[in-house]
């Protein structure tokens, strides 16, 4: 059996204020640091052999806490970043975005992402994230666990694609809490006729700091 643990970063001040972050390099706030500290020993107990992380500060800071507890050094990978929300959306709340850029906001509501300058689509994110996740997963040996730290929207998009569900099921998955994590397991079962494949074991597990 192989296992993947996919962790969302801890809270930031922009999370708390409802501001879109995208590729903005926003650090963890005080609660976010406490969340990372609380989750670190829990996930270190899974004995990961590697910790991979988005290079954005909020993910890298979370990964550093877990990796230190596990006696590892995190590997930073920009392919694991959050959706780029575009220059007009970054740093704004939804209400501010609607007021300042109504045409873009209307396009977002209509699902016409290609009309929004600088904003990544699901295909854009999967094009960079999915190959990275697949490579990391394939590199795990029998009985090994890998830990990956990323972002809420990106993880909601990539997990169904990685499991072969397509992209639509992402809409039925709940939002990951800050420092909430996902567990995937690669093993054979009677449900798969003895064939080994990746399965979702848990979604949005959390610990309270």
C-alpha cells in the first residue's frame, strides 16, 4: 500500500478577510501558524518519506512546520500553486471585485473564465499540477507515504482528476478548511477486482490548535 496526504495551508489574514489570494505571496497569520504547529505532529506520525509544497509563503510555511516535525526538508514546487485569479481579482473580496470589475465578475459567475484576463482555468491548473502529483505518487515505494502541501481550490480540482473522476465531481466536494487534509491510498480491493488503484480515504480531516 502507498499513501498520499494532501494538506491545505494554514490561515492567512487574507483568508480571514475573504480576499482572493491566487498567486499573491501572503504569509500565515497567527492562527495559521498555530494550525500548522498543531497539524505537524499528527501528520509527521504518518511517517512521510517526502514533503512537497507549493512555493507560495502560506503553503511553504505550513510545509516547513510539518517537515521539521518529520525530520525532512520540504521540496518547493511552483506547479503546486493555487489558481491564478488574475490581477484584478487578487486582494479583493467578492463584493469589491463585483463593484470594481463588474464585467469580469459576471463572466466568473457565468463560468466564462476565458474572458477574465490572467485567470487560470481548471485545465490550466491541471496541466501543471496533475503531472507533478502523478510523478510524486509514482515515486513512492510500497508502504511509503508522501505529503503534499497546496491550496484549497487547486486541491479540489486535482484530486478528482487524479482519481480519474473527471472535473465535475470537484463541485460536490466540500471546501477544505485551513490545514484540512485529504488522504489517498493505493491498494487492491474487492471493489476493484483485486486491481491496485488510488482511492479517496478521507476528505477534510482537521485538528484544532
